[in-house]
């Protein structure tokens, strides 16, 4: 296993990302709070550059207790990376698509050591 | 630890947005084509788009009617806060980019420094490189609504102008860019003139009817048109579209729902009328191509029409075989957007339409539901010859394209 330095923790703002290359591999590294997550930059849908997309909070339906809808809301606790090819969204913590268990991002192990971020390949 | 540590490089394109170069946008598609080996295959993309309204001031210069041309010129020069001259459609209801999630659908503001050819040629070439296609059939975008225009003559003016602009300014810039001339179908005599005008142009490989319209395709006034197209040896395509003002979609509150149905519904209706009125019997050599409705509607309609036809054959006396036989033998289909959440259903669809000879690859680039050639290449149930047929050879056959590519002798 190879340990690859991505950068220092302080280079990442909260809710930000960086896409890096290691040889032929492309990896997206994401910060959410104190946690870091890394995913291959290959979308499970059609192989698009998923980590080069934009970040959006998860959208929820705003239902009241009678099941009436009052439109939609952003859930700021959940952040999705959106693949720019066709818009599929994936939770940056879990890599899962919010609407199906069939599609998920390919994970890469991240380590934080002495203020630096590493990915293991 | 230090000895084993490698430093990652920053990717040169951190975030894809409306300014991203198409080649960067599609870099993964190009890489797939190279890695998987189909980069050297003949690939014909039967349906890609440009946004002709970006060049609308140029297009309207080609309007033949001098008064309308003058109006258009003044409008394009002076009118603010309005869509391009004469175009109908859905104004601000264009939610295809899902609120900015799919930037290439909104705009391609990338740098173009080449000045030897039109900007649309440059953008199309970049897409052809990214998708690894040899031929790209270029269609307009906002003009897909023209069949619903309240002024039928405006469909004629704008189709004439666009077709002349496209064939004179765009197509000569790159031999792999070809088109299906868009017909002002609501005015059959003018559509016929347009066929006669463009039939001999080698860059015009067929004729296109935009499907969102309420004219019945079996009306007697179209028979001269179909005869002329049949004689040209080039196919007629029905390019699907949506129209949110269609009363049958009035209850759909999401673009998702309206678009899912709209893009199939118009072709379901036209196909039904086309087959039941026996147009394939009247013009047996006329090839029809059904574009951008995906594929899942086809098995549904085959089964549905066959079922009802057997009970009511007297209402369709021209038919000599089952509706599904015509749909399989006389019709060709483009694959995009290829529904594939159920692979067994897709495989069955391929069998039902005889995909090996009747199916053609299309990307629909740069629209939000575009397909790369890998959607066909990666199918587990196709052999290599079928993949090559669908990706390019079937199109080469029905359009008379060079199977070695546009630049080969
Ligand atoms: S490839 Fe990512 S959304 Fe389609």
C-alpha cells in the first residue's frame, strides 16, 4: 500500500474539496467538519468526473404532520457531491446515492497524521 | 515513513463549470474509449446539439422574407429582456441543469481562440474528440419547439434560415459534422421544397421532423413529401421533444415527470398513427428513425398495438403484418437516453427491436441526459460485432456514410 500526501489540514476549509492525481488515479478529498473523506473520481453511473462537480446539501421534502407538502428544503447536515455529467448525487460521508443502494462511490482510505492528510492506495 | 510517501498532484481542473473546456469535461469519456479500445471503431453519433440561438443574429440574416428579416435584425439589435427573435417555447421553464448541478447543459462559455471556423464547429469538434466519434449529426435546440409555433409561417422562415446558415456556415467547417435538415412540417408544401433544395447536399444525410406538434403524420397532404424523401434515399427522423403546455402533461409539477413522459409521448403518438395508417406499406423504402425517446417505450407500444390490432384489423386495412413487425423491420431507433436500470428488460428490448441492425448510437451531447459510447460498449449481452453495428456501422449503412470515417478516401 502506498501512502500519498495530499496536503495540510489547514489548507482545507470546512465543506471544501480537492481533486488530486496519483499516476493514472484521480481522487477527490473532501472535508466536512473535522472529518476527511476520499473517493475515486469515477462516477458509478457512466464513469464521469464525479469529484469535479459541485457540492450541494441534500434536498428534503417539507412535509407537515398531515403529510401535506410545503415544498422542499436543504438539509445542511448532509452534503452531496454532484457529478457534473448527469447530476447524480452522492453523500460525501457515505459515498451513497440518496435514492438507491445500487450506486455508490468507490472509497479511498484517508489518514490524518501530524496535521497532514494522506490517502492510501 | 517519509521514504514511502508520494506527493499527490493537484488535478488541473478542480471544478467543472460552464467555462470548462469540452475536452476537459469529456476527458473521462475519451480515456474510456482509449482504455477499452473502441477509440479506433467507426462511431457515429446520430443526435448531438448546438445552441443555435447563441448565433441567432447570424441565423436571422438568412431569413428570405425581407420584411421579417428586417424585423428580426432590429429586434436582435435593440430588444432587451426577450428571447431570440421569433422563437416560441417555454421561456424560463428550462430546468434541465437541475439548479446548476449539470453546468454543460446551461452554457458552454469555454475559450475558443480558433478563428478559421465558426465557434460551433470548434465546440462540436471538441465534443467529437471527447466522445471519440467520427461523425456527429448536429441538431438545433430551441428550434425543437417550432412545431407548436402559433404562426405557422414563422416555422417556415426560421427553418429556411437555419438550414441555409447551417449548411453554408457550419457544415463546411468539418467533414465529420453532418445534419438532418429540419423541416417546417406544419406547411407540407414548404417542407417539400426544402427536401428538394437539400436532397443532393452530401452533408445533409436525412430530414428531420421535430415531434412536438399536433399535425397528424398520416394526413394526405404529407404523401408528396414522403414520396420525395423516399426517392432521395435518405431517412426521415422524428426528433422527440417536450412541451409543458401539452394538456396531457398539465398535472406534472416536476421537470423530471414532464420530461420523462413528454419525450416519449410525442413519438408514441406519431408512431401509432404512422403504423396504423400503413405509411410503411405506402412507402416501403422510406426509412424512419425515432430519435431521443430512449428505448423503453418501444416494447410497450409493440405489445399494446399488436394486442388491439388483432381485434380491430378492419380499422387498419393496409397492414399486412403485425404493428410490431413494422416497428422492427421498417423503423430504426437511436438509443439515448438508454434506460438501463433493469438489464434484463433492456436485453429483451434489444431483441424485440432487432437492435443489431435497427439501433443507432446517439449521445445528445451537451444535454443533461447524454450518453457516452460506453453505454453500448459495456453492455454484457452484446458481442463485439453488435456493438460495432450499433455504435457506427448501422448508421453508416442507412445514411450512406463512409464506414472508414469522413477523412478516409
Ligand atoms: S457519469 Fe456521473 S452522473 Fe452520469
